[in-house]
């Protein structure tokens, strides 16, 4: 796997996401441990998630999806492939006088939902 080539191709494909190379996973886990991810993408749109997954399947590149980094351990050797951190943020609240429904995208912080 040529990380530089994959990084360049993803950089041209994605519109709303932040792509990082050789990113320390210790910055993205609550335990603050772990080696580097070859490619780390902070995804801000559903379209970008679809693009990354299609790209990874086409190029036969492993990918991993994480949330806020809670309760995951990353080995010191790091992660080969693409790590996708979902940071979608939309929330909709519906109140029909009897029930309240909250629809939340993956990536919304629990503390924000509680407020």
C-alpha cells in the first residue's frame, strides 16, 4: 500500500473532510495511547463516507471507522490503512405533544444531545 498515493487521491476526492497522514492515534482515543494511522480522515459528510468506503474497496485498502475514541485501544505499531472518524453533527427534535423524537447523526457528542 502506497500511503502517499492514497492520501493524494483521497485529498482530491473529498470535499468536506480533513485528511491527515501518519496521524498519532493517541490524539484520538480516551486512553491517549496508540501508534500512528497511515491515513486519518475526519469526516463531515455522508457523501464523503460513501466516497472513502468505495475508494477503499476499489483499491483494496483496509479501513476502520471510529467514533469519539472511547473504549478503543490502538497498538503501538499503529493502524495500516485508513481510519475514518465520523464527525457528523446534525440533530433534529420532533415533539408531537405525546412523544418526543430525537434524530442524531453519528458523531454528535452525548453531552450536546443531553443539553
